[in-house]
C-alpha cells in the first residue's frame, strides 16, 4: 500500500459520513482560508515594501482564526447527549448483589 493510497483511505474514512450541511460548512471554511491567503499574497506582491514574502501572521489572524472559531464555539456550546448506563450480567447493583442473583430471586419470588 503506497503512501498516497493510505492518505486517500484516511481522508475517505474521515469525510464519508458527513451530512450535506457539514460538507458545505467545511467547504466554506477551507475556501475562506484559501481566499484570504490569496489576498494576502496579492497584497504582498503589489505592495511598496521591500519584503515581498508571504505574511503568515496575517493569514493566521484573518484566515485561519475566523474559519476555525465557529467550530470551537460549536463544540463549547454543544448539548451533551444523555448516556444511559446499561446493566450487564456481571455488574454489581447498589446493594452489591450481582444481577444474576437478583434474576434468580425474581424468578423464585415471582
């Protein structure tokens, strides 16, 4: 298995189960970062300054941060799902009796 096939498999594993709304949101975020990167590049090339290098700090603050903050806020304010604890036959109940003994008592007592 080549490196590229492993990368492709990894990407498919992550992005296959996304809804249409999630795909649109991710596409807009990535497009925003690319667009801001292009504007920073273009502004650097057309500017009058001597240093024509890419301004990574500008891209970070105007491209990456606005694109990633909504996801951070979503995970902070997302409602937690109520998880019900399933009782397995080997678990102990509050009175410290295994569930198999309780099941036998119920059968005996009706």
